[in-house]
């Protein structure tokens, strides 16, 4: 295969970016090579690379609708597609359905050359893939929007630049871990009066095998890119199995990756798509195949547990459910706290694995810069802050997006039966997509008495995840009780995020100690433009891998190191 992209060309363009990414994960300072403002795209972009404008991205998306999505990958035995946009638009795409008995061997066939290329060449190819995806960010935004229900700005930022940041971050960690050991070493052991023992040793990062990426419906690129690029950069072929309702974002990703791999002189079958027929359950079939040695999954606890139990031949990375908690002890910026929490509860209709669910508030109230506030006042004021934020339908639509699927709506409809409603959900008419289901958040009051959560069979509704725009204002006896409840839910159910508001050094110490012991990421006293349910690549860790919500963190060394093994060859030195 003749390479249209040489290693020298790729290195000249992308090595500076990789070096900056390596420095960013070392210092944890803010950095991103991917502009997050939509107007930064269109015409000639970074490095002279042309990029699509908003209108061009929408036109590219429209051109895909109602057509077959050709990938020219081996083993296609038919076509499938069932995506329906949460905004009501017809999708109508069909994707190649794989015969895995043909596709998996073809993917494995490309491994030796990809392995032998080495960590730097693999990193450069991955960065070229990300650069081409970045140039099409507005097209990807349309794909993410119409499969996940995210509002356009969020779909653009989270599904585009921020997802690309996470992919690049994974490449940086992969490169760092693979190059920690030198490629070769001369070894000499003194033997006294005899000649020393001399060996020439080589060390090769060897991939585990095919990596299966099981995509999610809500954040197909943001959650998918870390595993995809961590696996590819460490030499593993990647088979993307998208959520049936969010195929297009990963199909576009696979298309770009195959194009770049081919141009760089490697097998395009190192990256392939596994779209499934309705109710086929292909993920379970693929997950236990002996060729599949790495699995990345985001979704329900039930299937995540199944993967961890049954896919014994694979290194399994899961992000599952959790009960995210905010402890409200006291604040010196009451209005800032209310505004920050209102935004956090509303963003993408609470359909984020990082959205707060349980707000733990002392029954006797809290101290604030606006004077003492009772539990009922805090709850009422927070409800008013949400109502104020979402009072205008156009603004609300831009923040809420659409309900992604019927299960979320069913939980929302059932929530009033879980307790006294402090904030009712209302239906919002989307100004551009009248067929979209748009709902504001709902908040339920709950009694956090110890008798409801200390017992082994406690069934208080706030003790389990209620994914979507539903939160619980839980009245507790004290901040100490709040911390005890935080420990219980984090230990038993997990938490991707914990937030807290306090002016007390002692309360801060108790909360921080609980999060350190239960291994949960903590955000303290956020009252400005940073929110508990948002994280920044290269600086923030998404999850810890240390509680039941996830067995890995995005990204750290542990997330990439298990995807390869270092194999040594020893020879007598010449």
C-alpha cells in the first residue's frame, strides 16, 4: 500500500501538538488546541486546514439523511438503521451490518504493521484523524444533536472540541506510558576478572487485541473518544458498536479514521463499525469473542456488571450509574450558589452522568450572606432560580435540549409519586423543532432520616440513580448526617461528582475526607461559570475508577496502560 501521508509529514504537523498535550497532562493547566467557539470554524482554519462553517456543517448532515452510509469495510452482509432524532427530524440512514466472522479476521490482519509502526507514528496518525474530525466539527455537531437530543451549542462543544480534547488526552497518556520504557538497551553485567555478560535488549509495546467500543446514546463522541483513541494509539484495532439510536457520530468517526489509516499506508480495517439490527444484542455476542481483548462501555449498571462478569478474556473499562450528591452546609454567596445549582440541574435536561441528583440540606437550615435560610426557603429559592433561568422557552430550549428517549420521560412522569413536589416540570415548546419533547427539571422533597437509609433493605428513592431531570432535596439532621449519607450512597451506588457548599473549615474537612476515602471527585463552593457537571480535558479527571459508578478515570495512566504489554527480546550483544 502506497502512503499518501508520510510519517515525516505527520510528525512535522502534529508533533508540536502532542508535546503540548504531554505538558498539559503534566501541569494540569488549562490548554486546548480545539476552539470551542462556533465562529472559529469555516474557511481556512488552524494550520491552513479548511473547516466547515455552521451552514456547511448542516448541509453536510442534510446530505447524509435518507441514504446508505458507505464504509467499504469487509464482511458487510446487509444494511440496518433505526435512528429517530429526539427533535423529531427523520434520519433515514442505513449502515453496514457486519458478518463478524469476516470482519474480525480482517481487523486482526492489520495489527502487525500497526504494532511495528511504534508509539510515535501511531500517535501522529491518531492526531491526523482528530484534526480531520475537528475540521468537520459543525457536521459532527448536527450528528450529535440529532441522535442525543443535546441543544446545538452543547452538541457542538461537547460533541466536537471537548470530545476531541478527550481523544487527544488519551493519545498523550498512551504515548507517555508506551515510551516510559526505551525501545532498546545495551545491558552489561560485570563478572570480575572474566568478561562482562552483554546483551542487547529490545522492548516492544504489544497491543492486546481487538478493542470493542460500546457507544452510548447521550454522549457518543465525548464518552467514546477516550477509549477509541487510547486503544488505537496503543496498537489495538477498534470496533465501534454504537447505540442503535446514536450511530451517525461514531459512523462518521470510523469513516474519517479509515480514510486516514489508508492514506498513511495502514489497513483501514484497523477501525470498523458494528451497527446492529433492532433487538439483535450484538454487543453481548462481540463482548465474549476471544479476539476482543479490550472493552470500553458507558451505560447502565446492569450491562456494565454483565460485561465485567462475562467478558473475562478482555480488559473491561466501564462507566455506569451513580448517585451524584451536593452537600449544602453554608455559603457566603447565596445567589451565586442558587444560580450555579440551577444551571447544573438544567443543563441537557439532567441527562448527564455528572448531573447532581441529591441535594442534602440540614433540616434546621443554613447560614448565608443573605442571613439564615431554612430548609424550605433554600428549596423554594432554588426552585425559583430554576424557573427564572428557564422562564423563556427559547432560552430554555437552548439549555435543556430534548429528552433523549422514553425511559427518561417515564422516570420524569413517575417522579411526583416519590414525594412532595418542590419544583414541577413543565413542557417547553421548542421554537425550531415543535416535535421535540422538552421538559424542565423536577425537584422532590425527601426525608433524610437515618432510619430510611441506614438499614440494609432501605428503599428510599434517592438512594438509587434516577437518570434525567429529577432531583431530590433531602432534609438531613445535620451536616454530619449529610456526610454520612454521602458516604453511604457513594460506597453503595457510586458517584461521578460530588459538590459541597460550606464556609466552615471543619465541614469542608469532613466532606473532603469522605470523598478521599470513598474515592469521588469533589467540587467546593462553585458559584461562577464552572459547574459540578462539567470537566476540562488535560486538567480534570472524569470519574476516579474507585467507586461503583466507574472502574476507570478519563483519563489517567491506568486507563491506557492495560491496553498493551511490553514484550522484551534479548540477544547476545555483538
